[in-house]
C-alpha cells in the first residue's frame, strides 16, 4: 500500500454500513436518512405555504364580493342624500369622503345609422368602414352628429384622507403669517 492510500484509508472511517461519505465523513446510510428527512420537511413547508396562498386568495375574493355589495348599498343611500359631499370619521383618525363623480361620454347609435344607410350593422365596425362610406358620399358628418348622444353617468367616489391636512406655504409667506 502506498503512502497516499494509507492517508486516504486513515481519513475515512468505516460506519455501520461499511461505507463513509468522503465529503462529510458521515456514514452513508445516516446522511441519506437526514437528507430524506430534510426533503420531507421542505416538502411539507412548501405544501403549507401553497395551501395558505390559496386560502388567502379565496378570502380576498370573498371580501371583494362583499365590498361590491356594500358599495351598491352605499350608492343607494348616497343617492337619497341631498348633500354633495359627505365626510365620515374613521376609527383610525382619518376621514372617509363620499363624493359623486360625473362621467360623460359620446355614444354613436350604430343600429340607427346602419338603418339609415341601409347597410348591415356589421358593416360599421372599424374607422375604415366609416371612411369608405364617407368617401362614397353615403355618410356625412351631420348623420354622425344626428346619431351621437351624450350619456351621463354618476358614480360614487369613496376616498380616505388624513384628518389634519397641513396648509402649504406660499412663496414669501412665513409660518407666523399663516397662523394669523
């Protein structure tokens, strides 16, 4: 036996199974058991995290559905109120502000326009279709104006604000000037 072989034989100890992992100097059977146990623990932790993730998603979904119903009820109650803006104190010290938000949009009645042009509604889908009918002289700006209406929608806006808002200084004003 050479010197190198004796050094290697002296460094590796024989375990219960007769084999030793040279990197860790632990018996091979024991290190595999530890590794399997670590893998099982990691797998259980992973499964637990995935389960909690989907439980949280389900809770969030239920809360969003509840908030939609609450918003509808708040809108109904707000509609019966004559005030333009309502403020409500919250337990956190902030205030909730309910205010109407007005939206206007122009809507083209494509059904009526198609009927006047004596074409199928599907022929009025893209801007190219409108350009084609305009170039042919069948469609005029007056016709588009005639079948365009303005829809007004009022939505309730709910926001949260801090109770004490600080005044902003204007250029050249000191804090003493603001207090007076």
